C-alpha cells in the first residue's frame, strides 16, 4: 500500500513543473468562423501579443460552419492541456437556445479564461439599394415585403437574431440569407447580391470610407465613438433592437488551474497595453476584461438574455 501511495506523490512535481514551463510548443486558437469577420479580426489582434508574452507562436485556426458549433466542438473535445484554445463570440451564448442536441455542454465543457472585448452591431447596406436612412429602408421593406435580402453569418447567429429583432420592431419582412461567416456575408453585400448585414464596425471600416457600404444604424444607447454620425436604433424609435456582442477566450474544461491562471494573466497584460486598446477601438471593439469567475458569470447571464431574445423572435 505505501508503494502505491508514492506513485501519485512522485508524479505531482512533474505535473507542477509542466504547468510552470507552459507553453513548450505552439498553441492553437480555434476561431469558429471563416476568416474575415469580427471575431477573426480580434483573434489576430491579440494572438501575436499573447505569443510574444508566452514565448511561443499562437496559430489562429479558422473552423467555420454550423453557426460556430463545429469549431466550438473542436475546443470542447480537445485535450485540456492549454495547447488548444478558442476565441468565441456571442453565438456561443445563443446556440444553446437555437440548436437541439449540441455536441458539447456550453457550461460544463469549457474553462472560461477571460472576456476580451465588447462591441456594437452596425447595420450596413450597399449603394445599389438606394436607401440612405433606416426610415427609408423600412419604407422600402414595407413596399416590397420579403424582397430585401438580409445576409448573416449563419442561422441562429447574433446577426440573424438582430435581423429578427429589427423585423419585429419595424414590422417588416426581410429574406434571410445565411452564410458560413461574417466575412462571406460582407463580400456578398458589397457585391449587391444581398442587401443588408450587421457587422462589427471595424471589420468594414475601409468599405465605409470608400462608400462600398453605407451605415444605417448601430446598436447601443449612445452614438458610437468610431461612427459618431451614425444614429442608433434607439434614437430612431427602435430601442428594442439593442443586442450586445462580446468575445472571450476559453479552454477545454479540466485545464489545470496554473495554466488557466497563466493564460488569464497574459490576457490581462495584453489588454492593459494602450497600443492594443487603441487598435481594438479603431476596429470597433471596446476592451473589457473579465477573468475566470467573472467571465463564467457574464457568459451565463448572456445565455439567459439570448434565450429570451430567441423566444421573442419565435426561433
């Protein structure tokens, strides 16, 4: 019996040494969307800085599809060693309410490392639709019910639900066209194949400057610092169209406390950088760090909020 008890005791120093040395090889960060969208943009902004602090390369791995559940499942099923992480967004909180039989448990299968940033949603169109204000869009949609096409990054995503909120509040009907990611939906609207989409402001900043995309409204209670001339939905009589968006870093459940603490500390250092905070702001993100227990409470609250939104949208 004493000999058996010595085995785990001998292994403990090795486990702690491993955590202290972490990481000893590159880390994969799964983004459950195709390249080009807001979550992908944020991941690439923070990944290099995380890698510099950890002394290892951070590889961003885009795994889009199934409203982000494919990439999210990869993280849930990965070894909890800290070498597979995920940067997820609001879709994570929505999916339990819109997808039956998720291949993971949104609460039990993840360690929530840190909330990274929040951002508003911007409604944009292309010049060919010939509307310049939200009221013009509503008037056109009422004249042509079901003809105006609304692109989203997938069924049940925050973009899809935002469109549902808008349709309910404005009493209009739009045709939903889902894509496998925000990047694809943006390209399609620019090409005039679909007419509207909601995006993170920074992901379309160059297209706003060239006029390839036109802003119609933005979520939030006040004008957004990046686009002060774009009116909010609330200021145009649609206060119920006000979904928030957030991005966070997660690991598979079971990752050791020392590794989780190290990742949280690195993320805190990354977000304390004035340069990065400016880069995030320039791209439509507001850095907002909540770590560990705070992150779990925040995400659980978001799940409840979106569950109510899904119910009201009839999804």
